C-alpha cells in the first residue's frame, strides 16, 4: 500500500502574506509543519505542492533542506497543482494537509489514514467528526478519486479547493468520537497575525513536539490566549469562493398561491390542518401550498423551487421522498394497510422501537403527537389517582387537547374547571418545580416536559446542565408521588438517536415520540415502564380498565414500515452526526455574517446544532414579528423556505448550507436598511402573528 502525503504551501495570502516563512525561535512555520508531518508512520513520502509565484523557491529550499520533494504549479487551479505533484508516484492513497497548520499531529494523520483504508473508503476526513481544533484537519482519499476529480471537476470552487468534488461524490462515514466537542472551538492554525501570536505562544511555552491535546488543553485553561484568535471563522476563504459560485433564485411569482389562498379558507378552517402552516404564519409573498418535495427541496403551486428549512415542521428527518423509506412503504402497501386484527408488523415495530429505549418495556402507537401526550397524562392520573398535570409554562405546545390548550390564550370552548387542572412551572428550573409541589401537595399526577430545548446550554438561564436537571427533576417527582413524562416529540431522532433520554441515560416513567421517527409519515408512539403502561392493557382481570389509546388507524402498516425503514437508516448511516454537522456549519456561517454586518445585537443565532433558531429584533433590540417576517420574506424571495428555524435532515448537503448562507447574507442587507427606515418600508403585507393568541 503506497501512501503519499501532500502539503500545500504558498507565498501569497490575502490575509497574511508569506505566513509559512514567519519564524519562531529562528525556525519557519513551514519547517515546524514538515518536521511534525514526517513523524507519520504510515505515510511513505511527503511532497510540498507550491505555486509558480515569485519567491516560491524559498518554499522549495525549505523542503529540500528537509529532504522532501517539492512541485511548483498553478496558482489558481489548486486541484491541478495537487494532482500534478503526485501523479508520477501513482499512490494508492493520498493524504492532504495544509502548511498553515504548523502543529499538525502525525498520530492523528495515521489515525485518519487507517480509518479510510480499513473501511475501504474513497474519501475520509477527521473534519467530519467536528471535535478537533482548526489546524488539525487531515484528508485522505484514493488516487482514483483524485484523478476522477481532476478529469471531471469544472466549477471554479472545485478547482480552487481540491476536495469538494471528491467529497460530493464519495460515501461519507462519520464515526462516533469520545473526544469532547469543546476542542472544536479552538484555533491552532495560521490565517491571520492573531493566529500567529497564539502559535508563537504555544511553542514558546510548551515546545514544538507535544501531542495536539496538550496544546488544546493549554488554550482551554488559558482563556486570554484562546481569545486572541477566537473570533476568526473556520475556512473563511472557502465561503467566499462558494458565494461567488452560487446564483440565487429570484422568486416573485405567487399567482397560483394567491388563488389558492383566496379559496382555501372557505373550505378548511384556518386554511391548513395545523395552525403552524397557516397563512398568518408567513409573509404574503410566500407559497400558499406545496406540490411536491424531494430531498431537501420543495416546489410550490407556482412551480417555485425552495431549499426547505423546517422539513415538515421537523417531521422529515431523512429527506422528502427518501427512497429507502418509500421502497419499504411501497412493498408494504401491496399487503394492505388495515385489518380486522392487528397487523403482524405491529410486533416487529414494537420490538424494534423498544430495543432503542432499554428502560422502557411497552409501547403504544398513534397517528399524532397530541394523542400520545394525552394518553400519557391519562395513565399518570390512573396510576396516581390524582388530577393535576404540571408542565413548563414557557413551552409552546404539548397537545391540542383540553388539558394543555386550556392553559393558553386560545382557551375558548374549554371549561374553566378543566383548565384549572393544569399547573405550570418555569422550564428547567428545579426551584420553580419544587415550589409547585409545595403549593399542590399530593395533587400532581405527573410532570410532562421536553427533555431538551434549542436554548439548552446556549445562553439559557438554567443552573444545571440538561442531564443533571432531568435526573433531579425525576427524583423530585418520585419523591412527591408523581410520574415524569419526557416529551421527545421534537428532540427525538435529533438530539441523539433515539433521543435525549438515552443521550443522558435518564429513566422517565413514560416518553412520547413523533415527528422525525418515520420521516414524515404519520407515526407516533408512547413508551413506558410495564408498571405504568400495562394499566392500559386487558390482562389484569378483576381490575378497573383504563381506556388508553384506541384508534382505527394507529397500526396502519405503511406508517410502521416507514418507521422501521427510518430506524434502519439511522442505525446504518449515522444520521445524527451528519445532521449535527450540517447544523453546526450553518450556525458558524450565519454567525460570522451577522458579526461582519455588525448585527449581533439585532439578530441572535441560537447555536443548537440539532436545530438552529434565529431571533430577530427591532431598533430597541426587542424581538419583533415585523422584522422577523421581513427576513422570512427576503429568504423566500431568494429560494429558501424559511420560518426562523433550520431543521437539518440527512438530505441537506454543505452546498445547501452555503446556499442558505448566501441568501442569509443578502437578506441581512435589507435588514440593515429596515433598522434605519423601519420594516414597514420593506415588508409587503402584515407581520406574521403568534399561533397562540386570544384575538384573531
């Protein structure tokens, strides 16, 4: 097995010219880089690929001094330069690193090489894991993949950055890592003079021969050094290249949508079957209805084409019309979908799902989330003999049933006696929950709450981390004779697989599941311990029956088949890692754009990698529906169906993220004008309205 390592080095740099020739203790950064690279045990030979710029001979001289070959090639066609440097070697695999990483770790290089070869991949990079500091990036790919890229890549960005074409055309495997993600926030690379200051400090304090983690831990322990270069965006040059390549759509035709809107409200109350999809949730210049979806894209009744951000209100986790799921559904449809007795597939589905939640013994299926959350509440009341239900008052939705809606401004039609059976506490606040138990001793049947929210750990006021809060909240419930219900409707199949309760190893009495667990098909579930769940069974002769969930369509086979197929994809393809990678990349790009435009006080990017959220504020720095709706309008105009959140799915690609980011960048320019002149001068129509409001 022949493995050749190629490091890219050049004299020119827009941000820090001649950076590889900068010296620390009379040694150039390039020398530090090459000496550390040469410690690799698996790379047979190293080559320095430089440009034909003036003074590049200085780079070749350094390489020659260390008995390393060098090659001078095209300045702008980096892919050609890279390929030409290595083609005569005819290697099996090629390692790509860059010389602006003077503290490259050879052990890490070997780990990446080994993983790529052992798994017979055409491409692999440790960047996928998103746990390493910037400056330790290693890419490994087959020479065959490199040659194919050299022959076929035509886009400017593909020629300028070597591996984008290879990445797009290779199977990606993202292994799980035990390395703390805190390291990914660090920079041990040199793009600007502040980066050089950090590297200089590290070498002078720790020497040049330490493992990467020694340097990283030092930065974490010395925040004043870490902060020197902390604000610089990772791979900023690549973002600019991508923006130059991307041509945004310009959507202005909503004629068919307007016709649809003019009729639909006479046919369907609210114009949709969930209020979150209603016309009052979007700007007037937006699609009224969707005709079809494929992957990460949807098309409206006017034929307009959009990048989808909300993915079926978070229910589509793999992508629209995702073929492995469709195939399973098609096959099951041939067998019929509903029978006089349970479908045999129900047993397989129950066993498959419960295997994901080891602390739960039984499961009940349903078609929507409100049914299973209400069923959980009913079981808790039956188990405890109590009436009151407790949940966070700052959470927008748990059910359309009376026990929850009665606590919202939209409580018309619900008797006050029913509303009074629900009590609220401040989310993620143990003190507030403890006070509630003290106020209603021996009266609360259960606490139901989302186990994790977008804001958790991202600027929230919680005194505890998610895991500690959940464990202590469960203990508090049990001490007071109440049950704890984890509502994984949104967090499930997003924060982790299957959800937050397994991520933190907590043991709620029950958990409710839905949204992404069947990739958009209608399938929800209630899981729980046998002690609680069997109250809804029929085998406890002589005991009073609890009429739990009894729905004709709850066990329809095509929904079960979709769920089983979705679970299979999650197991085999590490969907969570991909989706988090997409979310994190989008957060990084958008935050950088917000900072560059001096809008950090007016637009908040909540950095939840499983579902980033955006908060839009007015001139007084207060969240404002008018400014939010304006931003939605501008994103939609540019072909991004955006509602203030981004829900990563397995079909989203990095190209989609860069498209979103360019649309975001252009929309920021309109936002800045609106801050000066008022949003009403730019927004067509009225602002979107809150779903839960008293008056229409």
